[in-house]
C-alpha cells in the first residue's frame, strides 16, 4: 500500500479494530483464507478486557433465538467449532449441559416455545420431568417440566482469548497494536489513534461497546445506538459450589435479549450466580460510579426515551436495578433451586457490560447480529450473546459475505 508514512504511523492491508473474541476470530479466519498482513488494534494493553473476557464462558446451544435469524443459524455451529478448538489445543472445557426450569406453571407455555425453537434450530434438547431433573441437577427445582440441553458447555473465555492471540502472533501474518485508542477517521482508509495514524486497505470495526461510535465516523450505523447494560455476579462459597453441576437457567422473557439470573459451574469449579441486566450509565460503567463519563447524559436520555416508548425495555428498567440490593438478587436466584441460604453467597469481582444495539428509529432493541459494509470498512454493530459461542462460525460468515 502507498502511504506517506511517519515514524509514528502504522499500516496494514487489513486493520481490525478490537481484540475481543470477534476481532481475534475474524483475524484467524482471514489468515485461513490467505491474508498475510493484518494489524489488530486495541485501546487496552492486552486482548479481551471487556465483554469477551468478562462473560460466563457458557457455550450456548441455539435454544433461545428466533428460527431463521443469524444468531439461530450460527450458535450451534459456533458451539461445535469452539468445542473442537478447545479440545484440539487442550483448553479447559466442561460438558455438563444446561437445564431451563419453570418457576411457576405460568411459564410452561414459554418453556414449550423454547423447546420448539430449539428443535427448529437443530439443537438436541429434551423436555424432562422433576424426577429426571433431580438426576441432572439435584438442587434445581421446576414447576412440572424443564428443558435439558446436553450440548451446552463451559470454557474459560480468557484462556481462549490468550490461545487465539498466541496463535495469531505465531502465524507471522498478524501484528498487534495495543494501547491505541481510536480517536477519529482520517478519510476512508486511515484513522487517528492515541499511538499515531493507522492506514489500511480494509478496516474491520469490531470495537464492541464502542463500535457504533466508530461506525458513524465512516457513515455507517445510521439510526443505531448501543445502550449499555450491567451484569453483576455473586458466587457460591467454595463449600457450596457442589450444589451446581452445570447450568441452571430460568425461563426468560423471550421478547427481550436477556436470559435472567442463573447458576453456572465454571471450568475451575466455581459456581457463579448472575448476571443482572441493569441499565448502565457508561460503556465501561463496571462500578457504581466507575466508568461514568461525559456520555452518561446522552445514555440516560436514550434510556428515558426507551422507558416511555418501549414496554419491553420498561419492564427491564423497573425490575433489574433492584438487584443492586442483595435481597432482591437473592430472591431471584432462590426461585431456581431447592436450597439456597443468604450466607452461602459471596461477592464476585466479575462485572460485565453488555452493549445492546437499539434502533433509534423504532426504539426497539435489536435482537440479531448486525454487520454493515460501508466503503472500505466492515462494521460489526451488535455482537450480542451468543457472540462468544458463535464467534468462529460468525467470523466465517463475515469473511465470506463481507470480506471475500
């Protein structure tokens, strides 16, 4: 590529902005397809410090997503690909499945709808009764029926991210520029960062919670805005972790993209409870005040608009914030299991931010992946769950459809 470079400039044929799971798997897929000069740029000092490295590590099996959607098509395919990736490299993986339980008889119709969706999406699922549930998850309880997903598994997200980064670096075809925050576009084939100018032939915007802001510099993502939601977790104390074998989930409100507070056994033996889906006031608002910046007011305004115009968002905004308080969080978790006492729980430092894309023209939360091509750039705008699960299959789809 021909550029008037300075000592502080960087250039590559392909620049991927974001070293989370989407950016790393896209780099891997592009190398597999013959790319020889890729630069992965990230504002942090290492890979996956935000959503990718802060999630629960659950590999989902395609149960929740509307048949025909991109999430539905890629979830199970990505699950199987990530299983293979971990097994081939000796990475930790726990295959104990998941149960989805009904907290009351009123949730049975939604449970049956999940069963129907899962079958349409190709997932291996089974409706089970309370006796069968007791064998799989002795401490789980349900109102009559539950849904069992044997294909759900757990991995260590940070271990996967480290493995991908190492593999890419060893390929000799991928370089990393860490500590380089995006500042602005410099025409269609360059951008300004805190570590100088970065030039490219093709840009892949995989900037996660900041992807909509980056996209707007290039004329993409019009009519969309990411709204952050905060996921808080608790842990079962070590002596009670055995009460969770794999995953115990509630029946979610399938009109919204959140799955509800649930129990997850990690590959390291810890048992986590969470996450919440509390509207946050910053794209990195991990603490009560930490991560709140000048964007807090625009985010609060968007939340207010959604609150008054979108009943589904309003239900989240009215119920989730109370889970900041221990008793409300505990009461929510308690409905899924036979035994749980307040003193069995302890605080967890794990906090995640889920950036949820909103269509500002309709004030609806977007329920599927969104990718836009604009000029020399490809913008991944809504890498919501199950983005980690789907990542290897998602990368293949993006490379084939938008970068071939």
